[in-house]
C-alpha cells in the first residue's frame, strides 16, 4: 500500500496579520525557538479563478526555499489531506480585536543568592 504524503497547514501571526500556509515539511528548526517550513505549496498558475491574497503570498515567498517562523507566533499546525487556499488576513478579520504581545518561551528563574 502506498504511503500517503503528509501535507501541513500552518497558521501563524506576523506583524498584525494571520498567515495560513501549506507546506510539505514542518520541523523544529536548528535555530532555537523556530519552526522550519520547507516546500511551501501554492495554487497552480493555470487556475482561472485567482485569489489576490494567495497571489500576494506567492509573490512574498517566491524565492524562498524554506522559512523559519518564531515558535511563539504559531497558532496551530494541522496535518491535512488536501491543500486549501493559502491566505493572509488582518487579526481583526479573524474576530480578535486585541493583538497579543510576543511572550518569551522561557521565563527567568529567580535564584536566591
């Protein structure tokens, strides 16, 4: 039986916007505190229906072999069977009117002297 190829949907926030991308590979990066996305997938160029949001993302990432996302920016990562539409939208469009500040992964521990 042929093994299914995994496809990942990664949703993260960046500069007040929410990105939804599809990638062939997602892993913990060698850079501490980052998630590595490799093999970004966008719609075929021959599609008749063109989404300006996906087109803008494709232009933004056109020369990108892989990208590193800060782990505290990741909202969720899903394994999906079919590729959906990559999109980017403002945080307020998703129903959230407050932009959270980035938080550190580890907080310093006070030590008694």
